[in-house]
C-alpha cells in the first residue's frame, strides 16, 4: 500500500496545493481519565474528532468500539467531509490516537486519508502556524461510505482464528501481556489471547513518530510475526492496536485487522481462554 503517513513538510506543501481537511484526534487517557487538550493549538483548517464521543458506540459496554457506518458517516458529513475529501489526522501526543481515527475512516472506504507523523509536536517543532481554535463547519455534505470488510473483527473471528495461520499481535506492554501486573480495568483478567505475539506499540515509535520501516520489520520479526500471513491486532481497548496495525501495513503486511473489543472484552469474558 502507499504509505499511511505524511510528514510535516509534505503537509505544509499540500495545504498550499489543494483543499484538504485536518482532523485532530482526541481522547481521554484510558487509564486515569485525564482529558485531552480540547481548547487550543490547532493546525490550519482543523476539526476535532473525539474518539470518546463521535468515535465510539455509546450503546456499547466496551470502550472505544466502532460507532457504526451510518453514524460515523453522518458526523463526517456534518463537518463538511465527503468520501472524496483529502483528510489528514493528527493528535496532540505525536502518534497515539490518530491511527485509530485513520482506521475508522479506512473502514468506511475513505481512500485519501493520512496520519501526520509526529503530530502536533512535530508541527510545532517546525515553527509552523498554529490556530487558537478549530475551523468552522461550512455546509453539510453527503458522506456516502463504501464500507470495507475486515478492517475490524469481533471476538468470534478472533476465537475462530486460534490455531490457524492468522496471527494475533498484542500491542500492550510486556508486563500486561505476560500477566505480571494487574489489568487497569476492573474485572479484566491478566494475560493474553493464547498463541498471540507481543509487539508493544511503544517499541514501534521513537520521538513520537513511527520508526523507520526496516526497524518496524525487525520488531515484528523479533516477536516471531510473519508479515506475509494474516494479522489481527489487539490491545487494551482497540486504540493502540491501530498503531501496531499501521506499523504492520507500513512493513508490508497486506491482511491486517483490528480486534475492536480487544482485551477489555476478551479478558473480561471467562468463556474466552487466556494464557499467562
């Protein structure tokens, strides 16, 4: 695939050359609930996209689950997007929540969407213009989704894949994966999905950006992951799994899904097996 990333220099040039929309991915800290910064430091022509709000299904008991094709399309149309609008997603941390928003749009069939590598810190480091507020929506547009299957999978698909050629890649920390530390969510067991591979998302990043492709490939290889085989990425609640998913795609993997419920679902349901 063409790269999912755009650099600060490339985005600066693109803003001059063509109209595009920028989405700032926001979410509370999933562990301590600390709010992201909603108030200031926007790139030009930026709209907020709150993963805890419009980016999640409010009827689900699980955190950060896919809100549904029609619901998401309605929101995107409300802020002026069509499926043909060029979009760049960034977040305040560098690389954290932006890959999740990228993954959501890809599931809708959005072709022209990229992640700003390094996010807001990289933009600021280049001393580029910052706006004090978000852009104002113009007129509603009809966002006609063209959903693509398999960007997200559920627990049933994960369970069915156990013992098959499909590999489960867990992006949580090594201590959580091994069960050495308790899970931060109440009622969730320690450990990991049987047979899964641990590739912590923090080891795929350096200085708030994705590492070079050759280094990403090495990280998967050292974990025992075969990039030529199908991959399902998991984490705590389906957000940092998207970092691992993007890294796998950058490294040449072609069949990559994200387990939407992730460990918040699997670890809480005793019908699913666990390894420690």
